[in-house]
C-alpha cells in the first residue's frame, strides 16, 4: 500500500520561505510542499528595496525568488494572500484569515520574518512610511521623485541606504538618530564616525542623541518636534527603528517564544515537527539567544531547516554573520562580530580615504572585520576569521 507524501507547510513569503522550499526540492524530497504567503506578490528579494528600487530608471519590478510558474513546475503549492492567524499544534492544522477550511500539515516551518517597528508618536500620519515591502518602496520612490524633503527616523543600515539614494536624486535629507552616532554599536565608534562623515560630506544632515516628542500633519508636510527643541519639516518621513516579531497568533499553542520562536541551530522548536527559520527564529544555544536579521543569515537558515526537517546532516558550516550594505558608491561589508573585549586593527587603507579594512581581534584571533570599498582585502580578513573559528572549534 502506497502512503501519501508528507505534507510540509511553510508559512512566509520571503527569502527564507523560498530557500526552504527550493532546498527541499533540490534534495529530491517527494513531500507535498505548500507555501502560505500573506503578500499578494510571489516571494521576492528585499535588499534592492532600499537601493535599486529607489534609483533605477524605469522603476524595476521586484526580483522574484519563487514565481508562480516556477512553483508549479517544481510541484510547490504557492498560495498568495494567505495570512495565517492561528495554529492547532495537536491537530496539526493552520487557520488562515478569510479561508474557511484549515490547512493541514505533517511538518511545519514558520518563516514569517519580522515587521517594521512603529513609534506611537508617528502612527496614523499619511506621510510616514516604513520600508519593508515593494509597495513601501514604491511610495517612497514617488516622494523622492517629487523631491519632497525627507526625514529618516533611525540611522541604521536601511536608513542610511535610503539617505544615499535620496541624495543621489538631489533630495534634502535629515537623519534623526536616538544614539549619539549611527551604527556605533555595530561598527565601533571610529568606523561609525567615518560613515557619518561620509554622508555629511554628501549633504545629509544629522540630529543625533535626540528623540521625536511630537508630530503634526500640516497637510503639505509633517512637522516633527525633537526633545532638544528642534522642529523639522518633512514632505516624507521614513521610519527605520528596528523590527518586531509577530507572535500573538502563536500564543496558547505551546510553542516556546522569546524574542522570536525559540529553536535550536537546525530550527527545531519544542513542539514535534514544528520548525522556525529566518528572522522569526531565535536560536537558543548554550544559554545565549541569537537571532538573524540579514539576508545571508535568512538564506542559510532556510537551507539548514530543510536539511533538519528531512533528518539530513549538512557539511560542517561556520557561522560568519556576513552582511553588506550599499550606500550610494560606498560598499560596506562586515563579517563576524565586534565584541566588548576585541581591539580594532586597521589592516588595509585608511579611514580618511574611504577605502579600508579593519579587523576586530581578541589576541591573535579575528573576531570580526569591516570593510569599505575594499572587497579584495576584505576576503583576506574573512578567510582569517574562518581560520580563527576553525582553530577554536578544534
């Protein structure tokens, strides 16, 4: 008697969901794969939303990661506009908004990603935008094309990428950052100071160490009040103050949550046959909680979970925590982590030239590296990091 194939359901519409589905098929697994995405568009690549989507002429369509035709050809049931709102883990059933029949599964992958965080003081204002979806990018692009004065609330990577794109279009740009300097906690004070100066030299204004205390819609613009008494006017406000994980729909299911869905390195949660991958997951390893918030981490997580779901072992991997950020003609790459005990070493170029590589070292071991416009030298530091991690593993 032939048994029906296992039903694997993946919740999510981003790179992690797409990579999980592709990897399952690449491994020649005959399981029935269903992808439930709440977006109207097939899974697409999000990094271009803060770069090419704002600058390329004409406006480019999103880069699709799993089209409807490709899904059909690979035997993947891709359902768009399907927002999962409930889970019965005991019965292995999913409740989908505005869909009468629940969706059954044998194995489940939660890959719903993260949502842009809001600020109560800015909620409900029509000229305030996040940048998380292709629709968000289209709205921001329209404002840039109209040369509306732009205020970016949050000086993280997305905020600075949008700032660079806006300046290329000749838009007046101001960044409001609650920290004393954008990205100092990630890049260190010296590199962050260089990065801020690079943007300042190109016309970006910064208000750092301040918060927004009030916002008024004046019809033609938004008036923002800062806690230092400054008042800013903006035709467009882009909010980039981090993300949050939507976990309410999981409450009461028995799935352990923390900053996200708690899982091990291979995505296994405390509930049998339920896995988590990508930004929604927080890996608890040796008492530490690790989340992933960059593209490469999301891709690797989806692939790793696909292997774990099938009970397969991957070749040994080294968690590099690699990411990049393209800000105009500035190409920043980072790998590893700057730790409290590490010391910065300049290994190539110099910060003033805008072309350099720095390493964060703990003794002779490389804990992390940051490069600006130095791809070749960065590769040497990346290999040094791998050697350091390999030595520690032995």
